[in-house]
C-alpha cells in the first residue's frame, strides 16, 4: 500500500528547518594572550611582594592573609581567560 504524500512532506520540512552550524573560530581575539599573561604575572608579583615585604607596605599589612586570595585570584583569572585562547 503506498504512503500518503503528507508523510513525506513532514520529513523534508524538518530537514530544511535545521540551521547550519557555525564555523569555529580559527584565531584568538587580540586581547586574550596579553591579559592572560598580565594576570599571571600580576598575581605572582603580588604574592612575592607580600611574602618579602608585606609587613612594610601599609595596604598589604592591613589586608593580612587576604593577600593570598588576591594573588591566587589573579592567577585563577588568568587561567579562566586562557580558555578563550584558540
């Protein structure tokens, strides 16, 4: 027994309605690598300065051990930004 033409139309309409997939980026944005490296270096410098001379710098002295969170947070931000690098 032959199929009705309405069944065939539904299948072809669904195929046409699908969107074509986006092409993936092949190049990184210009700001990603410099920001990533800057966050890593700034976090590292923050931690080194805190350990070497943290008690002599007024702002760092007031922050206490929060300086560790600031330094590690900057490094973590660098890793988050690195996920945008292609």
